[in-house]
């Protein structure tokens, strides 16, 4: 006979509500056109999350990828190592990434001014009120200013890692990453077809029936994922999907990329530097920095861009010019094609969005996978979600251009006067009425349903608007007293004195030989576990 406790247990048993995050589908086969970062990550995610779907990659060793350094956001860490199950030690040994705590913006105000954008919560209101700067808002920011990381060396030499509490991302050499992902794709027995796509065959309803490669073979799939980069071979060229330009917000269309040695000064942040006709990134690798001067040909030709980059960063001979357009296609899913990465859209890498947008789109696809091609509701939801994500990034980037007062060239005058702000204007207005936005989580500007973003939320807007000093009224006095605030900043400084640099971390191999990496990823009480998609 059942007891009272048995009845209570039954009444509160919710185990049957543990539904799968990834729905069953009638789609049996997927062909991914393009084997760059987006293509390989999509293949690995589908293999892991939708294992019943036969997924193949069609790529050509004859077509080079854009081999510039990649700066990422925090989404990449749980996605790689928990969602995809990629071993952290193998990743660090093969890819040789560096650690990124955030972005240093040489931006906002004239002169030798900067502000730090990092992934850790902090006391921005207090820092801005008491110091007219947000660079002492948290320990992560102080670490950035001192080129240190959250690993403390005690007097006895023992190391204490606090990486489990300080969110971070990676700086990655694109060539290393693609080589590594290619090996993982092969290890997981995902077929790779090395061929050039010469023709895309459509039926009378414009659905793709097959893609024909240069060896004369035709390959047919239920769904085609277009990862062909800026060529957008299927979504753009074959289906002629409408393209929505972002030029009224993001006017740049070229990046001059080059490398210079860093002399073991491996900084734990991406640097974004205001330039006369655009801006430049600095991405630190183990022995060199990767640079890119993002500019507009409406204001600056190649000769002028070279002159300005060399004047700012030093002389270099070898360089590459990458051309792009900003914007997105109206639909990510059109007929039986899903556009991913640059094949769908592109925004400037001002906030390291390239891999993040790919990851978000991949997870959206996996979580909202349609039952079939007649599942119009799921397809509409995917299109809305992906479009909203990209538009959100567009409006967030608009704030960088509208309020950057560091230079007074014609380019920057035009940016301040003519940048289309869209939905971000409401967020800026809210900030000026009731800063900080993060106090009440207003102005998140995040319409996501399937995947919640870790960055570009209300706290991110606070960082950007405080950092550029866009507050139009005197700041509200915070609850924290100045004495309490000073005490906190002193603790940041004392911890930083004992912290390691990235050069020390890598040169002594503390991550792997010292066990810090194993400790970080075995610990179940970390931000990495908490933020897994």
C-alpha cells in the first residue's frame, strides 16, 4: 500500500518534463557547402545534437579561407568544450589560443583615453561617479590595464586560478583553428567531399535538387547549409535571396590586415583603436599580433590606409586587403537552404561577433529544426530569430560610431552626424533617463527566444555608454560610499600585483603541465557550466 510520502513524491514528479532540447525531424541528410570555421562548427554541432541526420561537408582545397586572426566572445568556450565536447587540452595544444578578458577601446573621448569592455560584472556606476572612468569597475578591468590574468602566485609559489569565476574567451589564429576543426570533423567520421561546386540545380519551385561539382558528380541532400562565405553561392547567387544593407549604420567596406611581432607582450584583450578613417583591431597571438585596419573606400584609398596603419603601428611589408559588405539576407532559411556565417550576413568585427553569430545561428537551427520543409512555423521562427540577432548587433555597433569623439576627421564627423541608430536609440534614451540600465535590466534589446545572448545586454550597453561618456546629465550618486569604493579598488590592485601575465602562463606551461586547464574544466561550479547552451 502506498504511503503518504509516495503520494507526495508522485504529485511532484516532473521527470517527464525533461524534453529533448533538439526536436526530431524528417530531414535525413544535410550538405554543408564550405569548410571554414562556420561550416566545420555546423557539421560538428549537427553530428552531436542531431546524430540521425547524415551530414556531409563539400569544400574545395582550391578555395582559400580568409586567414586572419579571430577574436571571440564568451559563447565560444562552453560551445566548444561542453556542447561539442572538444577536449580543452587538445584544443590548446593544437590551436595555441591566447586568453581574452575583454576589449580595450581607444575610443570615445579625445586624447589618450580608453575604456575597457569585459565579460565580468562590475561597479560601473560607482567607478564613473567617483573617477569619471569605468576602468576600475571590476578586477577584470584592472587586470586588463596591467596585462595580467586571474591566476595568483602565492608566496610559496603555489598558483591559484580564478578563471572559473572570471569569464573569458579566446584569441585564435584562424589557420590553426580550421586545421584543428578539420581533424575533429574527420575523427567524428563526417564525410568531406573535396570539390568545387560549379552548378546549383533548382526545381520549378526553386528548391535545390542537387549541387554539381567540378568532377561531374551531383550531390543531393534534404537541406543545404550555405557556408560559402561572401560568395553566398546558394543563398545569394542561386536563390537570389534579397539582401538588406547595413551601410547606413556601418559604412566601412575594407580591412587592411597584417601581422607584427609582439616581443612576448601577450595582452589579455583585443584592442580597438580609433583611426582617421575607421578603426583598427589588434589581436594578440603567442608570438605576434594580428592587425586589421577597417575603413571605407568612400574616405580612404589603399595608399592612404597603408600610410595611416604604418604610422600608428610600425612598418610592415606584407599585407592583405579584404573586401566586404555589411548587411544580411532577408531570410536565413529560404526554400531548402540555410545561410550561415558570411554567406548570410556580415557586420564589422568591432565586438568580435563573427564566430558568435555563427554559433548562435547554429544553435538556433539545432533547437528549432523544422520537422520538414512544410513546417512553416519553425522556419519562420528561425528566420525571425537569426534576423533579430544580426539586427541587434547592427544597432549595438551603431552606438560605437555615434558617440566616438576621439577624432575630428571628416569620416568621424559623418559617423556622429549620420549613423542610423535604429532600435539602439531607445536604449540610449533609457540610459539617459535611468542609468545604469543593468540596475533594472532595461534596454537589453535582446528579442531572442531559442538562445539567450551572454553579451550585448543591458550591462554591455552600460559599459559602452559610460565608456564613451554619453550620459547627458550628472550621474546619480551610488549607494556605495567613496571609502567602500576605494577599498575595493585597492583589493583589485593587490590581487593584480600577484597575478601572472599570459607570457608567464604559456612559457611555463602552467595551463597543461601545471594542471590549471584540467582543474578549470573538471570543476562543475564555473561560469562555463552555467552558460552552456
